[in-house]
C-alpha cells in the first residue's frame, strides 16, 4: 500500500468505549439463539427493533428510516439513522446485521445446515456503529457533516461451498438500498463524501486487508490513521491484497468514494471461524472493537471536527490508485521469468553455434 502522504492525526481525546461495543455484540447474539438474525426470521426483525431502541436511547427523536424490500418474497429491512440532517455533506458508516443461515464452511459436516451466530460476521460492525453514534450525537454541533448509520439486511446469504439461502446472492440489501438511494436524500442540495463499511472488525487476531475495490485514497488514509494511533499490526504496512464482494460495491458504482474495512477471512488460520458455528462471542476481542472504533472516530475528527486544528489528508478521496492484485503480480513475475529463460537459452545456443563455426 502507498503512503505518499504524511498524515498527522489531530490531537484529540478519543471516547470510543469498547466495553459498550462488546455488550452490543452480546445483545445481538442473545436476541434469538436458535435462528440468530437470519433474513425472514423473528430474530432479524427484533434486531432491527433493537437498533431503533439503541438510537432512541441516544436521542428519543433520532431520525430513522426503515427501508423495506423483498428477496424471493422474504421481507427484509435495511435500517438507516441520520444525524446532522441540515448539513449538506454526507458520510455513510455501514455494516450488515443479518447472520448467515447455514454454516457452509464448518469443518463438521453435520453442522453445515446450522445457522452462523455471526458475532464477528455482522454483529461486530453494527456494535461499533452504535457506540460511534453515541459519541457523534454528543458532539454533533462541532461536526461539519451529516452522518448516516446504515444497517444492511440480506448481505450474507450467497453461495460459497453451498448457499446461505438457496437462490440468494451476496449483498442483496445494499444493492436494493442504492437502487432506492434517491428516495433518501436531496441530490440538488446534498452530496456524499464517503462510505466506510465495517465487516468482521471485532474478531481475535485482527488484521485488515488492502481491499482492491475500495477507493484507495480513502482506505490508505484510514490505514495511516490507524497506524499513527499505534495499531501497526492491525493496519500493516504490507497488507494482504484482495477484492471482496461486499456492501461497499453498490456505493462505489454509484460514484461515492468507499472503503471496506475487512479481514482476510478465507483459508486464514488466524480466523478459522468464518461461516462456521464458531463465529460466536468466544472469538470476539474487546481490543479489536476498540481499534476499529477509535480509528473511525479519529478519521471523523481529522476531517470533520469544526476546530482550528490543521489536518491534511487525502480529501476528497477522488484518487483511486489501485495497486495490482497479488495474483496479477505473481503472473507477471512468472511470465518475466519465462521470457528471461528463453533469452538465456538463445544466448547459450548462439554461443555454441559460434563455437562450431
Ligand atoms: Zn459472511
């Protein structure tokens, strides 16, 4: 990853409370311990109500919109909370809250039809959003943008080794949301600055990747902010490079600079719980929730705190200098070696022919 800019975080006390966030993960898992938050289940519905309840605890008049849609006749709901609606620049903070209907990657074959608790894959990102909402609400008059806290339904039911729900694709909720996004804002007076997606941000052994579809100037800036807070192993200088199909894609296609904060969840011995029945509270780390929450909090203060503190980041995150995928780099390396080999072969042969002459 490139760190061309010398970013320096503004000096401010961070308030993110990881103990709160851990409790919010626990709450989501306890809503329904049979079906968790599977689309179409009672638990999924109650989880939407739980978010509304949490935001109304922050402020009874917190604006919210429930976005109803259906996937194969199952009723689904994205839930959107808006803060500082009078301001014209919008920053979206998003996470999915549905849990996967089937543990398709579980090592125990007998458990592959069981539901995934989704402690990290789902609940962790939502938990971080709730505590950020508490902090930003209290500081709202000093913040210079509008916030959307956006909870997606129907993200996690696509096909890996098997379907989550038969016939469903990934990211159904965010696709439907962006299809209808013009119903939720006034495009002549409001505009989007950025979208940041939090997916699997609270697990043990946290290490974020350089997600290739993300807007690189935005993702780079978040990495640099995290590193300056001292989180150098969670935001490594040479992160794993990968493209992930996730809820940020619809927003990128709509033209909003977007970043996906996500881990390397595929065949990673440091995170073996992905889409298994073991993605539960045991694999959640208070420290990881804190690192994610404080990094996003600092990002917001750096860019949107109404103060005299000077900060020079990559705003407005229009540059997308995507580096090459690791696979492409490997391919180029192999082709170069083959070409070099052919050259060496010809030189040796020519030398031999000359000798004979
Ligand atoms: Zn998932």
